[in-house]
C-alpha cells in the first residue's frame, strides 16, 4: 500500500530511535543508548474533497486537512466590516 499524501506528496522517512539513558558515568551515555532503525510514516486519513463540483476521496495527511478546513472557513465566512 502506498503511504503518500495525494496533495503534498509527503511520504515515508527513514531514521533512528534513540533512548536517552541517565546516570552513565563519564558521559558515555551515547555509546550505551540503543539506536534502532525505523520508518516514520505520515498520518494519513481518507478525506472527501470537492473539486470542480465533483466529490473525490483522497488520502491526505492531517496537515493538508487542516489547511483545507482553514481555507474553506475563510472563504465561506463573510468579510468583517470595520466601524467608521
């Protein structure tokens, strides 16, 4: 299964987990702390998006969903009038 956001293209990242042990004498905690390779995956959700009058189902990361909700709320809200 593809783990990529349909809008921004955010995908998997490789990295290391690193535990921080406390109290190791002589400042050698970096040699003692285990480092394990792992894969960081984006937080993808299925989301219905309306484009050009059609509703399509897309796999979007949560950052893109927030951006879409913010943009649609800004467009749908009436402009505020300043007091004269």
